[in-house]
C-alpha cells in the first residue's frame, strides 16, 4: 500500500510539477534557443543621438497614473512566486518650453480597465492624458497594447500622422529624446531615452521590462504570460533585459522607468495637471 501511495504521489508531482515549473518558474529562453546577448545599443550612442538635433531639450518629466491592477508576481517575473503584486498603468509627459509636450503612452479606457480587471481606474487622470495629447508635439506609445495605447485593439492606432519606424537602430525623435525600437518583440514595442536640459537621464522601458526586477535580475515574464508569442520571443526579451542592465551599469545615475512598476519616478514634476 505504501509503495503504491508513493508511486501515486510521485506521478502527481510530475504531472503537476513539470508544467508548473515550465510555465510559471523557468526563466530561461528554452531548449535549443540561441544564447541571449545584449543588443548593440550603448549609452554613448544614445547621448550622441539625443544631442544631435538642435533645439530645446525637455526640462521635466510629469507622471499620470491612470489605473492599477494586481497580477501574480510569476506572470510579471518568472520564478518569483504566486503572491499578487500591484502594477500600474501610467502615461508620462516630457515638458518642453516653447513647444508642446512629448507624451509617452496614452493610458487606457474604462472599457479596457474593466476587461483587464483593474482594481481602480481614474477617468479624471485619463482625461488629463487625452488633453495633453491634444497639445503634444509628439505622442509615442511604447507598446501597442490596451494598457499603453488608450485601450484600443493592437494595430488599430497605426493610422495617425506620426507613424514611427517599428524596426532598425535607435533614432532621435526630438532634441534630447531618442526612440529605441525593440526588434524581435511584439510589433510596436519601443523604449525611449530622454536626456533632460539639466543633465538628468531617463530610460522608459515600456513592456520590454514591466518591473524593475525584470532588468535587474534578468528575469522575463513567465511562459504562461507569453504563450501566444513566437518561440524566439523569450530569447529576444532576455537580450533586451541584458541591454537595459548594461545601459544602467554604464550610466548608474540614469533612472530606468519600468513599464508597469508602481515605484515613484525620480525627480518627477508632479502630474499632468500641475
């Protein structure tokens, strides 16, 4: 009887444990994947691109928190446990004297917030984001997902006047502002580097790194969260996380703003309404 029980328990552990480890714990790229390497993006390159256009660089960063939801930590960072953690939906505004602001991300919608089971959603904050977009010199979305693009279906927002290149090397968007297409990830994935007039530097990671733990510990989201993506997606994600890590080591004073991290943004100048 004891032997049969042990066999049954071992079988149950294998049936449950292997899928659990594979889909929620394992942080690797997977068998047969190419060894991830950091992308050829350097802080010297980003600074040179940011300095190239003549004109006024941004002088401040403003932050608007539109909503908040809770997710299993494993979904955001593979292998870190099942407890739920908060993750935010935010938009950012780079203040440029004498010009319209540069708005980063478009928040979401009430409908999308309900679909995604938000804990709370601020219609007032979202209205401020929409107002800022109306007077912006540029609006850039770091991910073509409802939690970044104003709550729309992926692909539906590629019709505006400013269609940014989705692939290729980093390029200057404006003085002090550089777009970094995150090739190999979902279409419409970007990071943004900002070098302010006072010398402060920011790297907005979008969904490349949803939390600080992704790039600090080189841990991508769990496979369960990326199960609809191509087989190469995890390896590409790890390469980009290594890139963020390397950029921060080269410029440790640079603030890395992860895509959904509720942490305070250093030296922010308040909300859009201030």
